[in-house]
C-alpha cells in the first residue's frame, strides 16, 4: 500500500477541513446566540 499522495494535496485538504470546521462552528454559535436572544425576549413578555 503505497502512499504517493503529494504533500500539497494533504496540506490543501487540512486547510479545507479547517475552514469547513470554522464555518460550521461560527454558524452554530450564531444560531445559539439567536435562540438565546429569542428565549430571553420570551421571558420578558
């Protein structure tokens, strides 16, 4: 089983996965903040 994958491909994949994880994390944090704001507005009513 020979690994003849170029190092540049591995680096690009790692960078892509990191960007995807950052994007998903930022979306989840934004959604969580939205839900918390909605709940706090609901409590004030």
